[in-house]
């Protein structure tokens, strides 16, 4: 399953984004792209995928930065 789909289905992110009906598409895509690039780079540098503990940490970091990400994305558009 692609990282973008994992993020889109994650209830923590849906509630954090306050995205009840999927309208916040730009933010969801941006977060999915950030995670995809991180996952690919991590696998290339370390020769393995993130374990569940590392994945939880990445989600926690991203979740804590959602207000800043949201503001930056919508400043661009």
C-alpha cells in the first residue's frame, strides 16, 4: 500500500486535519508526498523500510506540524 493511502486512511490525520468529508485534498496530498519522499529516501539510505515504532514517530512529528504545513500550503495557493 502506498504511503499516501496509509496517511489518507489514518484516523489521527483525518481528525487532526478536521477533514470529515475529504475536502482538504491539497493538504492530504502534500502530507502524502512528504511521507513518500521520506520513505523512499530512508529505504535507499538504510536498505530497509521503517519499523512500526519509526512509523509512529514520523506520524507524530507530522501530526504536530500540521498547522504549519497547512498554513504554508495555503499561502502558496
